[in-house]
């Protein structure tokens, strides 16, 4: 290799030599000092020798974004490389949503995966594969002083993302007949589709879920939630998650990314939600709807979170006020859900002798059953006052709740009730 290189060429050559030295040293460490294989390995990892061999072996692997092997490990058809940003945009989630930030996968002979690791080396934000595809002159100079030899190597490396041979499917691959005509009896009115595994999209999903489940920030967020403290990162849960293993004891035979995931492919639950509705019972035998509301699991949980948060004496700043108001708003939304449930009862239930609610609570929970001859003036403000009094009472032990807090809760409740009235909910 020539020694007359400019700065960028020298950096690229150093990157190549560093990669080869690291791989060579990892192999030499396993051999005794007098092992005759040492000389053989040192010869193999001379840059010109290794690069020539890599250019030959790159034809045994292919960079892909959509692979066939996960469909069936013995399928011999084509896999494809398609830049996600070049795919048509769709409303549904798909590989197109990855944009320019994605991980390409590699399929083929697992023994040649070191060539892909070489081409993944980054320099100034670009991989060697990208530079080879562009025919970068500086990369060529870094690879060899023989321009024809360097051009040949780069052309071979650039072919990594090209499909091998003629596009084809296989008897072990999946195929679907998709109707494109109006007559389902017309055999010519179908397209035959051969679905491929969206390996780059699967990798992004795996990385996201791993971070949400085991990342340090995610762990800190869960600890904060458990302690009733605020945290900037949301907590995300994935119930009924399944893990599909691909490749058995040799996940590298499926693809490079599958090997990095140790064969794990995460499957999100695709079951419809199961609605569990408890029997709605009228509020009887009590003088306030809040004596019943406070025992609802969500109301109890939110009240406890708010109490713990305020007990921690948080700083008097915007973040504290925002978190506090979010929990109070969630309590008000739970109150509206409780109200909606009560209003599904047969109108007039508040006329029962066992109903001890004040007039404002009767009109709020049973608007169609309350006699219009006895209207409640400014019903929303009356309920906002009762909500503020109740919340102060819930927080007063051990917190010093007084008039300023009462006025704030009342104002927040009134604003929510007014907004819902404008939307036609009240």
C-alpha cells in the first residue's frame, strides 16, 4: 500500500488496519508462542491478502431488510434489500416507518459474516459499505495503491446489498393469492404474493422493547412510579409478550441480526381486550357520592400517588405543578367515569327512601330522574366545591391542606366540567 496519503485516506487506512489487527490478535491469543499456525494467521491478515479474500467471500452473503430464512430455515429463495425511506408511505406500521435510521441484516454463509462486520465500520458518519457503494476515491486509495485492484474490491463490496441471481420463491416459502379483480371466480384476478420477514423492523421492535423492559432509564422510571415520584420517562408495559426462537442452537444460520438477538423474536399480544364490567350499584345509604368514589381502585391509587408525591416536598417549579395537576386531572376523569356509570341506571333511582344524597349529588348522578321543579343552582360549581373539599380531606393527614389548595382543586374541577359541557358530555 502507498504511504503517500492525505489525511482522510490515512484515517481510513488506519481504520482498516485496526480492524484486521484486532481480529488477528484475538486469534493469536489462543495459540502458544511456538504454534506454527501463528505465521499462517499473520500471513492471512496481511491487508492485501485479507481484502482480496474478503472481496471473494462477500458473494457468499447478502445485506437484506426483508429475509426469507425466518419463514423457513431451509427455504432457498430470494431475500431483498430495500431502503425503508424509499418504500411507499402507509398508514399501517411497516418497514417504511424506519426512515433512514435502520439496521440492515445479513444472510448467507455464516463463515463470511466477518466481511460484513468489516463493511459496517464507520468513518465520519458513513460505513465502509456506503463509501464502497459510492466508489469513494479516498477509500480506494486506503485499500490499495493499485487503483484497478481497489476499484474491483469496492465493486465487490458494493454488491453486498444486491439480490443474488434471479429473483425466486421456494416451495418452503409462504405464498398468498391476493384478489385484485372484481370476480373471485376469475383465476386471473389474483396476484401471487411471497411475503418476506421484515428483519430490520423486527430488530427495531426488539431494541425498543428491550430498552423499555431492561434499560436503566426504564428501571428508574418504574422505581419512581413505585415510590410515587415523578419521572421524565414514561413506563411502558407489554403484557402477554411471547418469544419466538429462530435457528435453534445456531441462530447465526438464520441471519446476523437474529444471531445478535440470540434467536429471540418478540411477539406482541394480538388479542382483543376483554371488558370486565362490575355490576353498577346505585349510591345508597350515604350522604356523599365521594364516600363511595374514594373506594374505587383507580381513585385510591391516584390519591395515594398524589399524597406520596406531595409528602416528598418536591421543588416549587413547573415540573412539580404539572405532575400534581396531571394526577388531579386523572382523578377528575375517574370521577366522570364513575358519574357515567351511575347514569346508566334506570332514571329515578335517587327517589328511593334509602338515597341520602344531597340535592346536588342527586342531580349530578341522576339528572333525568330528578324533578325539574327543584333545580340546583350552578350544579357544576357545587360539585367542584365538594370535590375540592373531599380531596383536601383525603390529603390533610399528614399534609397541611387549606384554602389555597381548596381553591386550586375547585378551579381545576370547574374548568374540566365546563370543558366537558362544551363537548356535550355534561
